[in-house]
C-alpha cells in the first residue's frame, strides 16, 4: 500500500542564476487529494566563479561539460547536505532535485541538467530523485515545461499559473487537458542588462520604468519565429544568446530603453499567449504569478494592462520563490509512487509517463525506474 505522507526536499536551480533553491516539504495524499506544507527553505547563492562557469557552459566542449557536471554534482550534494544539517531534518523519504540546465535543444534530442550524477546520493547521504527531463526528450517531447502537472494537482483553484523566472511559462486547463508552454525570456534578458549597469537585477522594475519604448525593436522582437509556433514549445538560453541579445544589440539605444522595450515585449507576449486560445479571448479568472519576476512591479503593471479582466494573484514570498522547488519535490514523490509525473499534452512526447532516476546512497544499488 502506498504512503499517505511524504517528507522530502525539493531542489531547483533556474536559468536566471539566482542560486540554488531548497525547500523542505511535507506532502499528504488522502482520497487522491494532495496537500502540502513548506517548512524550512533557503536560497544558496552562487559564487562569482560559479556564475561565470554556468554562463559560459553553453559553449563548453563535451569533455569540459563532463568536468563541470562532476564539480556541480559535488557542489549540489554539499549544499543539500548542509541544508539538512542546518535545519536538523530527519527521516527524509527523498531529495528531489532538478539540477541546472546548461543545454536545451529538444529538436536535436539534447537536454542536459548538470548535477544529476549518481554520486549526489552518496554525498548528501539520501535517496535522490533527479534528472526529470531527459526521458521526455527521448520520447519525442520538449522535456519542458514539467511544472504544469504540479499546477494541476496543487493549484487547481487558479485558472492560470504563470512563472516569471529566467523565462516565462504558463499552464492552464483547456478541453480537459493541461496546456503549458514557455512564452518568452524574462530575467535572462533583464538581468543581463541590469548587470551591465552594475546591478544584480532591476529592483521592482524601476530601471525599465525610466526608459522609453523603441517601437521598431519591439515590433522586431514580437516578430521572432518562436512566437508563431504552436505549443508544445520550450526555450533555452541558446535562444537568448543566439537570437534575442544580438537582435537587441543592433539598436544604438540606452540600456534603460532596451529594458523598457523588453519589459513591454514580455507583457505583450503573455497576453498573446492566452489570445492564441479561442476560448480564452475574454481572459477572465485568476492568474497565479510566481518566480523572481513577480517582484518586478512594473512588469506586473504592464501585464495587468494587457489583461484587464484577469485577477492577478501574487502569493507570499515563500510560495512565490519556492514554487518550482515545491513542484519538483512533488515530481520526485510521484516517481517514488510510480505515477505519471509528465504530461504529453504539455511536452509533446508520445505518451504520459513517469520520469526521473532514483539513486540510493549506495551507488552500486542505483535504481533507474522507468
């Protein structure tokens, strides 16, 4: 008989490089209804050296990536171990870890989340469930987004769930199917330009607010091919590095104007993403917004401007910042239960499936459950 209660840690590192998010979660399932409680939580920032490595990793050779994967697995295992010791967490069922994405080219059958090597279990001395994306790509899917099944199970009271992180992605029900897809870059671009100004990020969107929209650039951004594609679709940093930044840099305008223009682009694309569904044209209902971009008050204002009938809900900081860690914890628990944790309606794979690898603390007893 399956357990009704689970004691797990969810671990997530996003493309915005804010750091490693860790959240200690208690899940309960009774009569197919899931509830959760977020207990201890923490974000462990990256050193400057690690930020440089992770930014450059997209250009690494195969051998350099192997070395990086080993080093990052050691870092992640140590961070998890320290978190467990710091908060005196006992009797864990598992640590459920996403790792850090450095390559995402699903059309080529490639996705790489470093930090998912089997030795992570030995380092943190816990059962680890990880590497959730690769199986979906091998099944013909995008390997992303994976969060929507968690939106369905844990946040069904909201018509829409929007994450504003390195990229924006949205999830909602349509014709009894969960629909989800990446919308556009967000903090991968805004943080890049904030860094140029000597800042980690644009606090509350104040820099963007001070700039002016360049209509020509805005139109060119909105005309990018990605936005004409139907779902399922997902984005990786390759899109930012190879397409978005070179396009913006063609314009000899101030950094403030670049950020203002791109903020408008983000807000417009969020609205257009919902416009693409005939039944959603009135765009009523509640929209839950999480991720670091939810702190960007100016971006939220511009999003509300394009979605006037939507009730935007921004939760407390605990859920806002740790929702993805929470949901990857859930994906890990579903894996332990051998239940579906990836929806093909979202990723485009050839079937719903139960994804991820389970590693025991003894590397000789690694389990790769399919």
